[in-house]
């Protein structure tokens, strides 16, 4: 850590302590704002400190933090003598303890790590799709209901898909592998186009261009690494010993990024589940028609067109309950086999 950064961290800790004190004045706050505006590093360092302190407050009751709190209390005089210069080391220890306690694999844990280390977190709402360009030039399209943390380091680029689905168009940089962690696996690429879909109990990795290596997070001797080629899709189901590889139409598989979905002999229940991801008005399927099959391409933004197609092509009827829900049930009369 450079001497310059040491001084900025010391100043950030000192300002934090001063402003939390009962004797803080309006002049102190004005001086603090002036300090923040002097250099972008001042604001970034202050925000990193606040992330760590907020996490400590959020998990203050965890038994794993008791010893750390006691040690901090016992050493408060020494810390003051050093003008709180060590607070960032303490903050880092806090984050590590919390990661052990709540699990670094959790959404909150991964987001904290990314934010504390200067990374970014991207989130989409249940009916939102967005595209972001990362600092390295890579472009990521996030599907609805997606959470993604990004940390671009000097030797590698780390991305964690916490939930949902993302399409990656990776900028080439042979010196910095692009590594996506999703569930229990990592996907490593240098420059390529691939899609990662993480749902409950299943992971799908689809490759359009280049090549990627998919391996378990805990990679040990005897573990299997799979190299995907274009038009291949890896499907890893929780509980299965090995993932499955299959050839797919990547244009269709990645069509969600353009606001389209393709269904080919898809059960009605699963098709509706996918369409529900793009609308606040939810469709409910009667179990009696859940296994009917549907084919075709639909716009994710056109729920009305999807429902109209169901009534035209399947023996079902659609009705609204007046409270925002839409029901799909068996049309009166027998269902043809």
C-alpha cells in the first residue's frame, strides 16, 4: 500500500471518528465536504470505509464478531494514538469474519466483497433488462431479476452472477482472464461471447463465440473441467454427478437479450414461468393444462400477444381475476390428445 493511500485512509478514518463525535460542528462538516471534493480518491476511500462499518453494524450480534469487538474495545487507546490509521485493517478483518459467518457464496456476501474492494454491483428489477459496458470494454446484458458483482483487477477480471441471467461479450485481454462464478462453477474466458443462466437447482452456460472453460469452484485433482465450443450448452443440475453438454441454436438461446423468447415443444407451465419474469402481472396456469406444449417466438414485452396466441393454438381460456392476476385454464370441453 502506498504512503499516499495510507495517508488518505488515515484521514478518512479520522474524519469518520470526528463527525460521529458529540462535539462535531457545522464547520467540521463543511471542512469534511471540502476534503471529499479535493480528490476522487478521498470519496472512494470514505465510501469503502462506510461499507465495512455498515456491515459491522448489520451483523453486530453474530457470535463470530464477539472476540473482534472485545479486541477493538481493549485496543481503542492504541488505535487513537495511531490516529485510527489501522481502521482499514480492522475493517478488512470485519468483512472477512462476516464472510465466514454468513458465507461468501451468499448474494450479500459477494456484493460486500466487490464494493469493499472497489468493484461494482448491478441489479435489474423483475421486469427490467439492461446492458452495461464495463471499464475493460466488455459488454454485459442483464436479464430481468439479475444480480451481478464485478471486480476488475490487475491480473484477472472477476464477475459473480448471484442470481438471474447475463450475456457476456468479453473484451480480449490475454493478461487478464475473465472469470464468472455462478453457483458451484466458474466460467473462464479471454475474449468470447457466452450466456450464463443461473436458476434454482440448475446452471446453463451457452457459448456463441470463442471458447470457455467450465470447472467446479473447488477444483481438485480428479475434478472435471469442460471446454465448450461454439453452439454448445452446458447444463449442470444440482445433485447430478456430471454436467451435460448439448448442441443448441445459440441465436434462439440468446434471443432474450433482444427481448425475444423461443419455445419449441415447451410445457405451458415452464413457458409461462419464463414470460412471468418480464411482467409485473403474473400468469397462473391450472395444473390441468400445465403439460400442454407450446411453440413459437414471442416478444417478452408483449404479454397480451402471448396470451392471445395461447387461446388460438391451445384448448385453453384466459381470464383476469380483477386483482392483477391472469388465469389460464382448460377450455370447456375435452382436451384433444
